[in-house]
C-alpha cells in the first residue's frame, strides 16, 4: 500500500485499487465484492463465506464494510411462515463511480484549500525573512 500521493501516482493502479485507495478496503473486501458481483443472484453471508473460504464472521465484517462504503446493498427476504434473512447484491456501478467522483472532487477542493493555506503561511514567512535580511 502506498503511503503518499506521489507513491500512488507512480503505481500501476487497476480499477480495483480504487477500493483500497478511496475507501481503505482490504484484499478480502475486494475478493468478497467480486464474489457478490459475479453472482447472478444476491448472496447470503453464509454463501459469501463459503465462496471465499472464510469464517462466517470474517465474511460478515467484509460484507458490512462494503455495505457501509456503498458497494453492496442489503435486502431482506421474508419466509412465508415468519422470519427473514438478508441477502447482498452489488450497487449499480454507475452510482458507485458517481460517489467516488464526488468524493474525489471534495478531496481535490480540500487539498486546494490546504495548498493555498500552505502558500499563504510560508509566503508570509519568506517575505518577513527577506524584509529582515534587507534591513540589516
């Protein structure tokens, strides 16, 4: 995993790298996401756990991270005799991409503000040092 923006820019990133880069997801999260995307029908956590060969609790945490970041959605399936269970399916990729673009735009605006503050702060200091140096 890259530690700086420069390292990210130098990497040969794949689209799956966005899961890690933008959302901080792990390798297991990517594997679970691909499992859910590749399934023709929504999956239960037990089905996900079987397909990724992990414990149910581990798969559940990965599915919940994907749900919290907006990559998968949960649906409730009701039994005729009462009770229910949940299944998970991928969110429309266009919606996910739009959310990532919005997040990137917000990050870009914030970085622009911080760069402006950096410039202003250190420009003032440089100007003050130059004034001191010329008055001596």
